[in-house]
C-alpha cells in the first residue's frame, strides 16, 4: 500500500515537473538572462519542491509556488554574487524617465536581445518585481508576499524599475557596447 | 505610479522575451531525468504515525504499558539515530539512521567541509581525494535521500575570532557562537558510492552547514561542523544545541 502511494506521489511530481519546467525556465531566464543559470535555478527549485512535495501537491497552484521559490533563489544568488563583485553601476545611477518617455522607450523595442540586456542590468529586486507583476501577472499583494515586502514597496519598486529599464534602453549602448539602433529611433520619436 | 499604457508595454515586452526563450529540449531532458526524491508524506505526519504505531504496539503488548505511559504523559515523538561525537550526543530527526559517510546519499556532501569531492563542473582533476578528517566524520541518512554529516575537528589554537574565521551568517547555538552557510554544490552522480565515469554529469545540490566553535581548554578550540542536504538552518541549530547541552 505504501509502495503504491509512493509511486503515485512520484508520478504526480514528475507530471508537475514536466508541466512546470518550461514556465520556470522562462522565469529563470528573465531573472538571470542566462540559459545555464536558468536551468540551474529550475533544478534547484525542483529539489526544493520535492522536499515539500506532499504540501506543495495539495496546493491550488503548485507552479506559482515553485515560481516563487525560483525567484527567491535567483535573488539569493544575485545577492551572493554582489558580495563578491562590485555592481557595474551604483543603484540609482541610471537616469530615470517619466512614464511617458518610459512608455515610448519600451514601444521602441524591436530587438529582444536589447530588452533582455536592459532587463539584466536592473537591480535584482526590481527585476523580480517586474517579472512577477507584469510577466507572471500576479496581483501586487501576491508579489509582496512572494518577496516579503509591503504592497507599497512593490508599487514603488515597479515604478522605479520600469523607469530605470526605460532609461537603460534610451542610452546609446547596445548589448555588445554598440550604439543601439532602436535607441536612436526612440530618440527621434521623443 | 505606472500608467496603464506603460504596464501594457512592459507586459508585452516581457511576454515576447519569455516566449522567445523556450526551454531547450536537452535542458528539459536533463531536468526531468533527475530523480528528485519527492517526499511521500509530511514529516510531522510521519512522526505522528510512527508514534501512533509505537503506542498501538504497546497497547497490543500489554495493558500495563498503557497505564504506565498514561502516568508518565505522552510518549516521546519518534526520533532518529544518535550521532556521538566526543562527549556530545546529537539526536537526528525521525527516520534518520546511521550510515557510512562514504555511502550514498551522504557521500556527495560528506566531503564538502573539505571541498575535495565537490568541485566546479567540467573542472579537471581526480573526483575523489583522501580527506584528512574523514575518520572522525559521522553520518545519518533518511530513506528519502536526506543526509546529515557531523564532524568534530581536532583542537587547535585559534588565530582569529570565530566571526572572522567563519564568516557566513552568525548564529547563536545554545551558549556557543556559530555560523551558518548555505552552499550550492556541484556533485557528480555516482552509483553505489563509486566515482562516476569520465564525463559524468554534475548535479547541482544545496547544503546547509553549521560551524560551531567549542572551547577545548588551554586556550584551544575545536570546531564542530554539521551539514545537511535537506534540513533548514534552524533545524540544524536545534540538533546542535540539544546535543551540546546533553
């Protein structure tokens, strides 16, 4: 009986992993901008979910729970890395744009590589808020719960992150240090 | 305040970026091939069931036992094996049994305090080396693949304070100072405790390690290290604190 139960539980976990792998990988990729790091994050997320599997299996949205683990793992990793190397740019060093300009900057994106590059340059917490709020489409309260902060902090961080993202996109740099064509276009439209 | 239009643009850009980065088939295969050892039941439930089984066994054996048990209060929760290091007895969580540190599943993390087994993926060099302190290392493992290793280093004269020596997240363990580390490790999958063949795939693992500096007399100290692959920091601290106060 116990063996049957264990097998069933394992199968449910495997089904969960198969269904969640793609979503988690995309979240990991958005958070890190690196495929191998994203894969590592997914693997570690699965390990952690497996340890709590009976509880996670009973949840209404196990994938959402796993995504929360992954985002926090990504944040932990970013914190650890930041202890070993200086940030490329000091927080607040990017020019922040007004919402209208930020919208224009985002509208001007025609190169996804440029967007990913800009996203990867955001402070990890701002990136996490944007990913959870606007990609995972979580309500502010759930983002706050996932990141362990207040709803007000989520809103202000999202606003700051969006402005910073647009600011990075509007600069005359591309992913390879080349002038970004779309940035030039954006300048023309502003 | 973010405008609706900006929110829409953000959603669109993030969605396009995510859609353009599907999980590569090989990565999917790697991720799904691994055995993650999902737990079957809650630990608390398992402990409760074990305790209930013990109580039921006692009832079946003799009614006198039931009376005695009732007089003495509730029976203790089921607990795991005891790791003995010097004069300290560390009680493991329920389901953990003593095992050799060189045997699966402990072999992957047993060497981590010495970093000999664990290494970065694709690094060259031998998989296994002989660790200096292996003889003194004790380990306990659970059926679900969890492992706890404990090691007491030889006494030495400290060259610096525990805070500086350990780094990590400083914690209080009973009346002792300690430090917690959460490590990500690359271990190589092995079969039956033997090194995997050339080109073995490194698997990422996580390890929580607790270092505690204990006085050893004459100005010397000795470090206690307890590491676990599937226990939280607070759980390790509890095990260590109980053992050190025993």
